[in-house]
């Protein structure tokens, strides 16, 4: 009985020392190796595609490093940068569609700060300190209804306006909404002068830098010296980024204030409601043919 047990115990040892060739891996091990290889290949492909086309959450958390704006505003590089943006602005499909719409004559266009004196502009935030390549490089282009009830503002936001790299600072968006909504409010109040405001903002999505945005404003109610206005910031595809509502109150001493400079800063409507070009008269042309000359 003892011998039988010893043989059974020693038998595996003899087989382990055998010189026979190793047997093929079992099917389960083959499946494991195949799965591991497939996962490794898929990870490499996904990582490569993710690096080339990062999804929005990753591009927000880990933005790509981008070159800063030109350092000298008056350099040839800066002037070329601004000129290129102006050309892009004038050819935006949305702006072109608005200019060619059926109610286009109900609106006028203006460029705020275009006629604002330089000595006043240097002490202004959006017209002075924040103006330049990589920041607010272009003067705003505003389409306004002749009754001043609505406006559509086109702006380019450069990378120098970021809080988190690649995302426009929320405080800047609040400032821009404050100014654009105030313009609509002032245009609907008795005196075209400054106002005080109570502004409420709702940030709906991150505003990415280095893009054109549209700010739409609409007058809601006017009672005496008080005006209520709503507005929204959108990208060119219509995605809502920020929405706001504000109440503006004009001071009682408004009549004593000089409003000419403010009108220049806001951008005044053209002299002709129909946007007619000035008539170029030939020398000697009679402006009043029915008049009997002496």
C-alpha cells in the first residue's frame, strides 16, 4: 500500500522532467492574448484621434498652447492682423444674410467709438485699454432697428481676453453685455445720456476665444426714466452662450449732462433713414429746375 502511494506521488515529478516538446497554449489563453492586443490597438487609435480632434470637455480642461497677440499695436504685423479680421467680419454669412433680408431697410449700421476723440478713448475700458490685436481688435459693428427696439452687435474676442486659457473671461462678457444693453436703454430714454444699471447674467456655455460672437439686445419696457432690456450672446451658429436682463435708470439731472460725446461713443444712426448715398452733382446742375431764375 505504501509503495503504490509513493509511485502516485512521484509520477508527476517524472513527467515534469520529461524532454517532450511543450504543448500549445489552451484556447482560453489565446482569447486573452487576442483581447489584450485589440485593446492596445484601440487605445493607440483613440489616443491619436483624441490628440488631433479633442472633444470639447478635453479642449476646455487641457487647451492647446496658442501664440499670444502681437506685442506692438502699430506694427505691420498688428495692422495686417486687424485688416484680416475686418475682411472676415465683412464677409460673415450671418451679416450678409441680415444685409440682404427683406426688412434690411428697417435697420441701420453703425460702428461705436469710430468718431470718439482719441483723448477720451484712452481713458475708456473697451475703446481704449482693451482695444488692440488679440483683444478687442475691431470696432463693434452694430445693426440697429430704426425704432431702437433691437440691436445685433458683431464682435471679435481675441485670446488676450481669456480667464482660463482658451475661454473668454466671464467678467469681460458681463462688461460687453452691460455696454450693449445700456446702448439700447439710452436710445429709448428721454435724454440720451448715462444710466445706472442692475444686471443679471446667466452663463449657459463657455465662450471660446478667437472667434466672432453676436450680442442681441431687445427693449422690453420703458417707464419714465426706467428701461428694461434683455440680451444674449451667441456664437455664429446660434448657440446661446450667455443671457442677461437689466434695468437701467436715468438720473434726475440727465438734462444737465452733455450728450454729444456719448452719442459719438454709442454710434449714431445715419442722416438718411433709407441709407441713400449722397448725390454727386455736375458743375452747373440745377437743383431746382422749377424755380424761376432772375
